[in-house]
C-alpha cells in the first residue's frame, strides 16, 4: 500500500476496519454479534431512546436485525464484555478492562461537585461498598441515603446520592455493572465478581496500557491521525502522540500521508484497502465512524453535530438525526423517531448532502 493515499482510499480503509466491507449475514446470531463487538472494541452506551438506544443501533448498522437478547447474554450473562468508561460510557471486551486501570485510578467522579461529598462522607461511601459486598448485586434504589441527608441529589442528572456513590465506585474500578433493568438502571456488584480473575488481577504499567489502547484504536480505525487514535479511548492528546510515536518507531504503525490532511496519518499493519465498499446503513450519532466530528469532517466532508440539546428553533437538521452511509460516502441525514405504540417509524425530515443524486439515495 502506497505511503500516499487519496481521501477515497482512506475512507475505504476506515470503513473496512469498522466492518462495512462485507455483506450483512442472512441471519445474525450471537457469533456474528460477538465478532462485530470485538472488532469495534468499544460500543458507546447512550440511554436516549427516541429511536433505539445507541449501543443496539451500532451493531445493527453492520449486521441488520439481530436478537437483542444475544446482546444482553454477551455482556451480562456470559460476561465476555463489560461496562466501563472508555470512549464515554461504553461496553468493552472483558480483556480491555485492565487496560483502563490507569483511568480508573484517576477517575473524576460525576457530577464533578460530588467529589467534595465523598471526601466529607467516607464512612457512608464505605457503607455502600459493604452493602454490595454482603448483599450481592444492588441498584441505587435498594440502598439507603446517608443519615442527615435527603435521598435526592440536587442539580444533577444522576438523580440520587446512592446512585452517585455507586457510579463513583464504578468509575474507580471497585464496582462493575452486573446487569441492567428494563428501564436501563444499572445493577452493581464488586468488580472482582464481574470481571474474570485473570483480567481483574492483571496489573500493567500505565504506558503499556496506553500503547495497547492505541493498538486497539488503530485496528478499529484502520487509519487515523494521532488525535483520532487517542480519541477512541479518550486518551490525553500528549500521551496519545507519545504512544503513537513509539509504535511507529517500532514498526507497529505505518506513517502515511492522506490527501487533504494536515497531520500525518497512521496505518494499522492489518488494515485492508478494498476496491469498493457496498454499504447502505443508518449510523447512530454515537457510531465510531462519526463520533469524533473532526475525523468525520476530514474523511467524509460531513459536518455533524447532534442537536438534542439545541433549542428547537436553532436546530438545522432535527432532534435525533442519523447520518446515512451509502457505499463509502455519508450522503444524507434523517431525523427519526420510533412510534412504539403504533409500531411505526416516523421520519420527521430527510436532508440530502450536496452533490449527491436524490433518486439514487432514496432508492437505497
């Protein structure tokens, strides 16, 4: 593969790495779902349910219909995958959990003002851990509030004090998610009872963890700048650049030039450059193909932002807009909503990207 790549070649490499270089299976089962989730390395969780939760949409874009119970089996029954802060809140292969330990060690609790509460209420924080240790997996509504405090946590989306404490312990790697209720509420258990012993007990050097994360990001991206690769697991950009340089120096990443990119790109040694990509898929706003907006702009000339938090009058495209991938281009965006009561999919608006053929896109 040449050291100089066109933007079209870079797009095909990136989409192949994300699993869009093959036809969808006639029937996607648990093995196909497992393979896609392993290939991606990170499936971002988002609870917005306008269409379907993002972590279910990402595999669907690559596989088509699959049994969502298989997803739950892989994560919460077989525990081949687990939840942790990775890109954002995410599902990762269980083997990736120890690679995030340096992040857990420096985890900043959310909401950020809650750190002061934890420092002032160490005994209560330990009490929550003791409840989980002795009673087994628990959700926030099964735990008491601290004495002298109300249950609610004011001025925060997180809801309650018990939940905020559980989430803090989770972010620091003391707890893990053992399951989810139908309303998406997390059920927590001790991390050592969720993460298999060989992974939970694996202690690595920080720089090694970061190099492994860059390797995984490079495999999932196929090609990307140091910023692209660092963003996949939300590494500090300085650390990402150092780890990328180390891997490039060792011959594990190949530095290349991509048409129109100001920064050098890095190619994974197993990256494929297919002659074409034949895909037709709606992408979640939290799909790895588009979640780092600068990369989506460089690869696809596609300016994208999710407008959920934008006032209605200021939205350009709509409330929950999904990019439409046709072959190797993002050709349109569609504002969708699931009308579950009526069993319908509502299309509020559809916008064609400039220079694409409307009839061809509509027919796809």
